[in-house]
C-alpha cells in the first residue's frame, strides 16, 4: 500500500502539465499583445526607413549630377548655382568652438562634481542646475545668445557689417548649448570607474589630481569620448538657436583676410541652409534633399563612430 | 649582540603633506575645476536675466489688453498669447498621441520581449532616429506626412502647411526619447519581481502589464512628461511644417495652419532682417521665450521628481 498506483500518478502529472500549458489552447490575447508590440516597433523603425529612403532617393540624383561643385559652391538665389560650401565651412567652424570650449569646461565641471566635490548643498544645487539646463529648449539658448552676444557684446564679437551676428556669437551660443550635455555624459563615464582604482592610487600616495589625471580619466576616456562626439553631433544638427543669433539666411559674399575678421564676420551653417531652402519655391526641392543627404551622412558617420567606440572599449567591472 | 634599532624617525604631518609646490598645484587644479562647474550657474543666471529683462520691457510698454487678443500678429502689435499657447499645446498634444503608443510599445518590447541580440541591434537604430536633426523631420513632415497622412484624414481640401503634420513630425521626434527613458525604467525593475509573478503562474503578458509596468510607472510617467516638454520646446518642425509665418488668428483646427510659441520666435527672427529695430517685436520675443522657459522648466522639474522616486525604490 506504500506506493501510489502508477496509473494515478501519471494522470496527476498529466493534469499539472496540461494546466500549465493552458490545456493545449493558444492564449490568443498574449499573441495579439505581442503582435501589437512588434507592430509598433516596426512602425517606428519603418518611419525612420521611410524618411531615409525619401531623402536619399530625392537627394542623391542632385548630388551625383552636380558632384563636388554642390559641396563647394556658395549660397545663391538660383537653385542650380546654390551650394553648401559656405554652410559646411561654417558648421565645421562652429564644431571647432564646441570642441575647444565645451569639452574642456564640460569635462572639468564633471570632474569637479564627481571627483572633488563633497555631497554638499552646493554640489546638489549645481547638479540640479546642470540637469535643468540640459532640458532647456534650444531656442531659449538662442535668446541667451541674442541678448548677451549679439546685443550686449555686439561691438566686441561682431563689429561692422555683421552688427553682432558673427561666427563668434554663434560659436559661443553653440558651446553653451552643449555644455550641460557634455557635463552629464562625462559625469556618467566618471561614475562608472570603480572606487577601488582611486583607492589603489591614493594608497601609494597620489594626490587627488594625480589620481584623476593618471587613473580615473584614462579609464573613463572612452565613455567621455563617446559622449562628447554625440554632443558634437547634436550641435551639428541644431538650427533654432542659430536662426536667432543670426546665421545668414539668403546669401553673402565676403572674402575674409584674417581669422579674426572671419570670427567677427557673417557665417551660415548646414542646418540653417536647409531651413532657408525649405522655405523657398519648389525649384529648390532637389537642393534641400541634397543638403539633407550631406547633413545626415555626416551625422550617421559621427554616430556610427561613437557607437563603435562604445562597443570597442566598453568595460564591465 | 646587535643593538636593537631605535624607534623610527617620527613622521610629522608636514612630511605627509608633500612639497609646497605639489600642494599649490592641487589647489590650482581644484579651483579651475570648481570654476568650470560654477559656470553652469552663471549660464542659468544669464538665461534668466536676459529673458526677464527684455520680457519686463515688453510687459511694461505693451497694452496688456493686447495680450489676450485672438490673434498673433507681432508686426501689427497684436500679441495674442492664447493663440500661440493653444497652438503649442495642440501640436505637442498631437505629438504625444503619436509618441506615447510608439515609444511605450518599443519600450515594453525591448525591455520584456526582445532577445539580448535584438536589443543590441534595435537600440542603436533608435539612437539614430533620435539623432535626426529637427530641420530634416520638419521638411519630411511638410513634404511627405502632410500629403500622404494628413490630407486623406482631414475633410475637404487641406493646406500643405498644417498643425497636424507638424504634430506628427514632433511625435516622431520625441518617440526615441520616450522609448529610451521608459525602457530604462522598466529594465531597472528587479528580476525577482518578474520571477515571483511567473512563480504564481502568470503569463509573460500579465507579468509585463500587471507587474513590470506598474513597478516602473513613475519612470514611465517621467518619460511622457519629458516627451511633452521636448514637444513644447521643439522649434524647427513647427517652423517649417505648420505655416502661418507672418501671424495667425486663434485656431485649434489641426487641419489648418497655426502658430506655436517657438515658431512665432523663429518667424520674428527671420521675418525681417532687423528684429532689433522693430518696435515691440524684439522684446516680445523674450516674453514668449520666458513663457516657454517657464513651461518646460516646470515639466522637467515634475519629471525629475518622478524619476527620483523610482530610483529610490529599488
């Protein structure tokens, strides 16, 4: 009587198995739910594919037809003569401002907040300020640039014909715009470096700066690098603040004799050129798409570089 | 017998401190970093001062009755704030109607259903979508979304420039943001909660919707608020696709052209070559900017609250 009859045990196991499997029935609501999720994701990715397809289908013929001439020609009022030469040059110079100003200042601020500052009310306040600055709409930074650089400091940053709306004003505005993003991404990279690295360095008598310079920063470098590259990409595509601080829309024809003259002179950028052409008659349509292809090509390369760097150097502690 | 060595030379605090030059360098570096960190406070103050200063000029010199006029025509000194605020809310609302299902759907799928491999491929693609500049989406909204999506839905002949197309464009723009913040929140829900749910015999769908989703709800709400804030501050999509560059009468018809706060600002900056000269147009720019700043700051602070709450929990 000790053992349970074998036939009964089988039915019990069978009963449990069946009830766990839902008695062989498919749960259609689960299937439907998963199908909806996949559909939504496919829709999102589909929109991206659609956008890229429209842009490349309409843009590449113009680019192929006009070749390098489109990439070097200045702004003009006839679509078949207008090119993005000045725009690319202006955008590259704006990038230089971002790299020279935001990177050292942003990384320095992140190092202070993560490595030096104790958890005081001041530190928490600065952290809150940085987070909120990152959420300020970009056009508000344009207003800041307009009030401070173009109007208040206009005679310094852009005397003469530019009347304040100079490359210098645009570059400084852009640098301020990406500063909070650089601080936040660099801070995340610094936080990912484990404390044991710092303690080992302190243990052999390094000062805080020596710890940061020789140990923390090298380990955090890939993360910081990725973040700064992405913030650069953000600045490259940013349009609204440049419109307010007066990147040239329409056209200009000046030869600059010195770097200072160019800094204080008028300029334009790739995204503002896209915006300007987008408002022009339909004959400019091919130009708009071609300029967008150039813009997106640069951004895709930059993004791919950042993602590659992150995957290549990603380290788990 | 060798002598037992005497006590070691006594180390003073001065010995441990290191050389004076080294200490001076430490202080200098520390101060430089601190200055860099304080710069963000300076920038915030500059933003607030420049906005408030000019906005005050505007408020003190404009006839306040003009602010509730049912139309926004700054060059004719008609500053109907309700017109641009309602336009902004309409466009951002349409954007949220698009971004909420797309973003949350992508977030639930990536966090709960996708294999690690699929996650690794899809997330970078979403980042690419997040990196598409808003001018590009604006032109896409105007040239593609307006004729192919909005036109068939809207009754009668629809203008190519309309708020619905701009709203959809804004929605596409904020979808990756909503998806990424919501996905972070759901991914952070501890595994043990999911396993407890499976242990009770729940299905994957039930676990996702009844366990993970509620546990991550504050992060998900934060994602939606941040999306809304981004939608309100979005400029280029609306400037290009919504039309009404010169000004607009009060209108909440999504099938018609309209004006938002941000588009009103770019229109003022590009409409004539000298914004500076025009009477009240220049200060009105800053008044609208201050309003926009207040809107987005409030939303961001609320979102921050929600995010912090879900971080504390686990």
